[in-house]
């Protein structure tokens, strides 16, 4: 099964109740962001879980139809420096994508490249999010 990642700007007020499924909220109130991202959604998921666990960046995960949604509030715009690929050791970038949990099957160079591209996409997406909106990354 192939998963894709989509990036949305969603008014934070609609996410305040933290519903079990954000599909309708994203569909009705979200704006898809113009982010070019060519890696699979599992690469995004692997990196977000790495950032949450290894870097303790506290990324919220919610459900959505056929997948997961990760929520980064507008306040994250001030934390984009934490997502700068230059702040990561190469081994950390490879480790983020190298988890067998996701079955990515990437060699070290591909893993590094996928991690850098994913971090760049997240920063670009955060820079497109309007005030009082959250970045919602849907992996489905």
C-alpha cells in the first residue's frame, strides 16, 4: 500500500476540540498548501515520529480517514530552526528514516536525502500557514 503526504493550513479554532478524526475539518476548513514533496507519506511519518521521540518536539497525532494527521500549531513557525537539516548529524538523518518499523528500504544516502527533503517541506509548509492556523500533515 502506498501512502502520500498532504500539507494543509487549518484554522486552529476548528481543531480545538481535538476530534478523533479530522477528515471533515480538513475538507471543510483546510487549505491545501503548494508544497512539492515527492517522497512517500511514510517518510513524513517516520521523520515526525523521530522528531517527537528523539528530539522531544511534541508533535500531536490525530486520526483521519485512511491514515493519520499530524498537527503543528502556528507557534511552530518560531521553531523552524529546530527543523533546519544543518542542525542534524548525518547519522541522525539516516536514523530518522532507517527505522524498520516503516519498511522504507532506503540506503543511507536515500535516507539522508529523504530526511532533508522532508524537513525542507515542513519548513516551507509552516511558512505558508496563516496566523491562527495550524499545519496539518495528512499521511494517508
